[in-house]
């Protein structure tokens, strides 16, 4: 059978299983094993099913996933988010839309102590949403700002999404983590500048607050953020300086968050147990999905689909920028119907080799993919962050959230254009890290 046809049949079978409600990990495993059975033989398929999951499970680099999840669990249960949000709120109290700015900046800070966009969106919905509604903010823009700010955890280290992309593309986890820092800061800044401009046109979205805080109260609020600053410095500084490997940084971060929570006397035995349980369950699910994605990628390589697509792209004379524009359009459209994690594991096995054939920088490519995943996470109707916000705010109407997220999608697209035009924003930190 023609390689291109067999590859398209495999992808079609995968999409069919997903449409039937089969979990993404099992869908990929079923298609991969059956495909390798047909392409080679049953012994080869069984051998791959035995060896690849084991090799993935014992990969020391992936230890960082449960460590970062554990760190986020400790940080959220220790009340670090509440303290961070309150501290930022005190400094922005007199600005129009101050609670939106507080949410964005606090989310950026918490992103450095967590790696999950869903955790960030869920927790900030419970903390910030009631405050915004109490001061007369539009429910839509309130929920939209929380969902969008949650995506910052996808870029700012530690990022679970970056680790998955690094694993699927065999890249340096440390360099890819550092590559997310500047785009993360750019995104957070763009959110605040963009919303300020939108509020000039739509002032009713966020009425001016009459709250005031003295200088003493503002300074006292800074005592609430020292823990996050310490964790962020440990992780980002350790990675950049080469003091820690990514795995060691995850362990140091998890231990630091635990000690921080215990020193503040905000972590109970139940909190610690729940954090460990959450870390085990979530990392287990991610590992199964990763194994499925690697098996699927191996199938597409074995049946020649990847090479066939590479040759097709070359014969069509597609430029690197044209390819990235096509990929961006595909991700944005698919993101309306497929969750972001599934997008990563379904598409990267064949998109990454094509990008390398055209000479696209692998680190820049990984961050752009993550940026597209960010947009997918807040794109109706199935953006994961939207579900997280609606799950934590059951009284919120979906139509309100969909309207409220539109300004942030526009801002995200503009940031994406900037990253396309100025790739050094992505590459500067990892390049200086490699030289030091």
C-alpha cells in the first residue's frame, strides 16, 4: 500500500476512534499496534508495545513531570495563590480594571510555581471571580481574563506542555523551558496593555474601584509573595545557570513548595496526601498519553508516511514561513474541536520532521506550537481552560465566557505575529544559556 495512503488511513482511524469517545491514549495505541502489525508483522508490533512503554517510563528526564505537578499541588493548597493575588491587587487597586491586571500578574507568578494551565484557571476562578463580580465587572471579561491568564503556565517554566513537546521531539528540556520565559512575559504584558485599550472602548466591562491601600499595607502585602519569588528564582535561575538539570529543578521545586507550605503552617496531612495523589494520577495519565503519541509517531515513521509528506512538501516548494502559517491555521481550526493535549500528541510526530526538513529552528518551532496550543486552550467550544473556568463557576453562562475570551484571542494572535517576525524573542535566552 502507498505510504501516504496508509498514513492517512491511520490518521483517519485515529480520528474515528476519538469521535466514538475512545480516550486519546488508547486510540493512538490501538491504531499504532494494528498499523505496525499490518505494515510489518504481529511480532514486531508486540515487541514495540513491550519495549517502547518501558523505555519511556524509565526515561529519567520525565521524572520532572510528577515533580512539577507535585510542586503546583503544594503551592495551591498552601494558599500561595491567594497571597500572591492579594499582594498584586494592593499595588494596582487604583487602576481601572485592576482586578484583571492582578489576575494576569498573579497567574504569571503562579506559573513559575506550577506547570498546569488547568490548575491555574480553576484556582483563580475560585479566588478572583467572586471579587470581580462583587465590584461590578462583566462576568464574561472576568472569566475570559482568568482563562487566558491560565495559559501563561504553558510557557513560563516549569511547563508540563514544554516537557511533553521536548519528549516527543527529542529536544533539550532545559533549553526549551528557558525559551518559554520571554514569550510568557511578552504574553502577560500584552494581555494587560491590550485590555487597557479595550477598556477605553468598553469602560462598562470593569468599573473603577474605590479601594485604596496605604504604603504600609502595600509593603506588608509583599511578604505574601516571597515564597513564589524564591521558587521561581530556584527553578529558572538554576536551569539558566546550569546548576540544576530539569529533573533536579523539579525535585528542588517540589521540596521547596512543601517546606514553604509547612513553614507557613498551611499544609495539613490531608493536603500533602491529596497533592501526592494528584501528582500520581495526573502524571500517570500524561505518561500513557505520551506513550500513545510515541507509538503513533513510530508507526508513521515505519510505514514511510513521514518521509512521503516531507518529499511532498519539498516538491511543492513550500517555504518555512508558509509551512508555519499553514500549521497555525490548522491548529486554530482544530483547536475549536480537539483538546490541546490531543493536538500535541496527534500532530507532532509528523509535523516536527517536516519542520526540520525545511530548516526551521527546533526550539522556536516548539515554542510556536506551544503558543498555538495556548490559543487552542481558550478557543470555543472545547478549549480546556474554558471548561476549567466553567467547572469552577457553574453559574457562568457559556455565551458570556465565549464573548469575554474574544479580546484575549485577538491579543494572542497579535503576539503570535510578533513571535513570527522576531524569533530572537524565543531564542535569546536558550542561546545565552548554551554559551554560558
